[in-house]
């Protein structure tokens, strides 16, 4: 513990090209790119699966298979197959982002299609009875009601990606994983433990910020009881019909 406190309070570790602020920024950058790419793929696909009911079996099995893929093994396979086709930092950055994106897709996809599926059938029928098209039912009724689960999927993916982004350091990139790899190479266990604590703290901070954003974006009626959710749906339908 003394080694950890000594390392964390050393001003040298908070400045320069290897300082904690820059490493945190790099870690967030790697994670943010992967989450953005995963959301672009998984959210629309999940909404379609949840709305139509088609491809659910395939989606469930694909997400399960993705979760079973060992991240480190996939990273090294990507390095062998993709890196020779690229040059510079991109030769290791692209495979790393692919691995993190694959890791982030399952929870986001599951949250999206589960969120749409759990919408009360009576709400869908009422919307159709008001003359809404399938697309209008999806965007005006199902998506608003699915927001809590979509947000939960994004938060879960963020935690997993931030924790796994430490792998970037194994292929020469930056991020907080550098402290783990560099500390291991010189047996500086204080540096390694500090790096692990920084990763955990960053994950908790990101989850806290995401939780606050979720409260701002998601209607309170959708985060409470079933009765509250039904009331919110009825309000949404009345608003759409007016």
C-alpha cells in the first residue's frame, strides 16, 4: 500500500507523455471509439430484432458466441491478419478497436432488443389503433420505453470495454494498461497496483456519469414501477395523437 501511495503522489507520474492525465485520455479514446462503433451496429440491429421478432434466435446466439471469444487471443489473431496490411500506429490500433468493438456489441445488442420486446403489447395495439405505421410505433412508443434497457446495455458495455482496453498496451499502444505492462517488466508492483486502481476508478467514474446522463435522458415514468411505465406509455400515446 505504501508503494501505491508513493507512486500515485509522485508528481513525475502526473506530467509528461507518460503521465496519468494523458494515459487516461488515451484509455478513454480507445474505449469511446469502440463503444461508438458497437452502438452504430448493435442498437439499430437490436431495434429491428425487437420490433419484428425476426432473427432473435440468431441474435441471442451471436451475442453469446461473441462473449465467449477470448479478447487477448482475438487481438493477437487480428495483429497477425490485419497489421501486415497497414502501417504505423494504425497497424495495432485497428485490431485493438475491432476486439473492443466485438466485446461491446453483445450487451448493447441484448439491451436494445430486450428493451423493445418488453414493451406492453397493449401499448403497441393502441398505437396501431390510432393509425400509426410500424415505424411510428417503433420510434414513438417502443424506443422511448426501451431506453432504460438500452442505456443499461451501453453502461455494461462501457465497463467491459474500459476494463479490457488495458490490452492495448500489450501491442505497444498507450492507455492505463501501460502501467501494468511497464510495471511488470521491471517488477514495479506499486506501479502495477496503481494502474489497476486507476482503471477501476475510471470505470466507476464513467458508470457514475452514465447513470446521471441516463436520469436526464430517460423519463422517470420508465424507471419506476410497471404502473409508472404504463402511465408513461399512455401519456406518450396521447401526446402522439394530439
